């Protein structure tokens, strides 16, 4: 299992170092049965990398460029992130799909760049509230998978994250049968596309210490992607220690 903490647009360098130190302090190595990764903003990556050196925590970036190099002011490439110590990169988070109008094709390019740079992409997919109400959730996710997952993905080089958009930051979560239905569909999609179906699939959306135990009981769950609660070191660590 992987428990991933997406810090989004939070923390300056000092705060990021402090937050990562508090997570390290709260995690009891002996009782930890999962991998933990944190995703600070670009400018904090180097400092956080030094803080988590020789600990159980891995480093990831919240995004990368669709480009490999060149005249793309403000972009950061997958290769640069690998060079900074990242193991993972989140691509296709709904806040970028919606807020930055990123297409499935952009996400596929980012995921391919990550693979070429030896970074593990965490490719996010998720339906909005209207898609779910209209009974189109499975169809919408299938299209995102068709168009944004590289066909050479496998359990060692890629991770998927199912994040219903309506559950992110809202306090609402799908019941376990809806999560299981989606995880099963994704497994089936991987098999149908001759892609390793043991790829880890994370769930993300309003996870906290009160609902994590129930979510962990989902069959085929490969871990969690956590936003808000990843900024609360004790609660985040408590969830990590529940994983097995
Ligand atoms: C996210 O943004 O990926 C997320 C899961 O956020 P939250 O946990 O705050 O819902």
C-alpha cells in the first residue's frame, strides 16, 4: 500500500520542513506496513528531500510539464523532478484537469515523460457529481483511462488514483460498494488492455482518521491519496499506521 499526502498550494520552505519532521516523529517505523510519500510544492522539494533523507518517507511532485525541455517558461520537467529526488509525480489531478484545462492527452504526455525519467506517475481519474447522478461514472472513468494511461504501464512504474471530484475536499465519500465497483472496473480495464492488472490503485477524496478504516476494507485498494488531512501530521500518520 502507498499512502500519499498531497500538500497542494500550502507551506513555505520552513513550514514544509517542519511538517515533514512532525510526520517523521509521528510515524512509528516498527508498526508501519505501507509506504508513505509526501508531495510538497516545487520550491520545497529540495528542502523536504533533505529532511526526509534516510527515513521511510518518499518524495513526490504534484505535477510536471507536458514538455521535456525547451522554451516553456514556468514549466518543470519530469527529468528535473527526478534530479531533485522525487520518486513519484501526480498527474491529472482534477484541480489541474478542471482549473488548468488539462486534457487526457496532456496527462498521457506527462505520464510518458515521467516513465521516461524513471519517475512513477500517479495518474488521477474521477467523475464529477453530475456524471455520478446520471449513472455515467464508470463510462467517464473508462474514457479517462483509455486516453491518459500509457500502455507500457506496470506495477513497478505506474500507480492509478480513483478520486471522485465531488468527494475531494467536500467531506462526502462514496460508500465501499461504489469504490469497489470502480476498482473492479479499473482492474478489468487493465486486463482488457493487456496492462499489468496488479498496478496499485489508490482512493482519494475526503479521507480522514474516522473513515479510513472502513475505506481500507475495500478489496483491491492499493492505498490512499490524501489532501487536507496530509497537512495534519498526527492524523495523517495515524492513517498511515492503520494501513496493512
Ligand atoms: C485530493 O485533492 O487529492 C484530495 C484527496 O483531497 P482531500 O483529501 O482534501 O479531499
